[in-house]
């Protein structure tokens, strides 16, 4: 590249790529070049490196960068503080996370949004501090009227992570979409209920979504339910749901992929059971019978357990 094309935007794009590729040495070398050329006077390149270091749990390097920003009069923006919060959360450092949270809340130069509280809730859940996590979720919910319903998926997912099904349903029934696109939040609700091992609830949410689906049929919503069925080994229900959905429609390739993965993982499971039973001298005929009932034919590897046991 000619010198006139080697702008801050070009180096910034290169730095961004190295961060995406987790190439620490190249990212640091690019940052040094930007410093020498006077291109590091804004927060952007620092935020890129802080993001990279947070992924690698290098808190000491993050502290050095933030100190350098303050010494050089480079303002800390919301992305700087968010990346710092991510680093503290990854290290399960709740006091550090709370320091950043308090700084954002108290500094009039920052606009507090629901994303900050979502991150804090995730951090508390990571270390099992359920009560504090729920207080963050309450703060998130309080912002929905001002900042829209974009936080809905995060709220129901985090309440599921906290094991609070009642709160999850309350939020859903209060804020669920009506006249706006609804595929994503419905899919999120299905997955969240499945995470709580509440398949019946997930099925009812799917049926509610399907009853409103008069036009475009987003198979990604169905896939959420299929994944839940696969994890529970409910292959009859899975096949029935797919059979109904594909009538007059062309399913996504991902739908068949979910089915294939589910069957494959289930049959791997059976091979482990066969090996474990044979190793302890127990009969494997019951397991082979169950395989047939679940629609798996006993292949050569499975049949050999009847005669010789595991190799």
C-alpha cells in the first residue's frame, strides 16, 4: 500500500482482523505501529486490544492499557468499560465487575442501558449469586419502556439460567411480541423452557407460535424444539413435528442436520452402554432390544457384543 492509503482506518481494520483471529503478537505489533504514527489517540484501538486480552484472561495487560489511556487523556467510552466488565466476569472477579458497574452508573457522561445490567446479571449467575443477579434483571426490566423490548430475549434466558421459571413466564406474558416479528423471541422462549427441563411448556409456546404463523414459516423456531426433543430422546415426537411442518413447505437444511445429530449422538450413547455392560459381564441383549425399539438397527459393531464382548 502507498503511504497515503496507510490511514488510521486501514490500520484499525487490520487490528480488528487480528483480534478476531486471536493473533496477540500481530495485534500488539499493529498497535505499536499505530502509536508511532500518531494513530492511537482515540479509544478504538485500545478497545480492540482490551477485547482481545479479555478473551485471553490477561487482566494485567488490560489494566496497563486503561492506565495508559488515562495518562494520555484518551476518554474511556462505553465499549472500554464493557470490555473491562467482560474481563472481570471471565475471571469471576465480582468486586472488579461492580467497580465498573458503579462507575457507569455514577458518571453523567455515560448513558446506562440494559446491556450493562445484562452483563452484570450474567456475571453474578456465573458465581451462583442468584439474588444479586435477579436484582440486575429487575433493573433491565425497568428500562424496557424507555429502551424498547430488545432485552426480552436476554431477560427470559437469564431467568432460565437462574432457574426462575415463574419470573420467566411473567416477563414473557407481559412483553411478548404482538404485532412485530416474533420468530426470535418465541425460539428463545422455547430453548429457555427446555433448559429448565420443561418440555411441555416449550411445546405449548411452539404451538402458540405456530398458530400465528400464517405466512413465512421460520424453521429455526421448530429447530429449537427439535433440539430439546433430541436431548430427551423423544424421537417419536421429533419425527411427528417435522412431518407436520414439512407438509407443503421446504425445510431448512439445518432441520435435517438437527435430526441427524440427534440420532447419531443417541446411537453413540448406545455403543457406550454396550461397552460398559459387556465390560462388567452383564447381558447386552436388553440394550440391543431397546436400540431396535428406538429405530436403530444393530450394526456389526453392536452384534459382536453378543458373541465376544468389547475388543
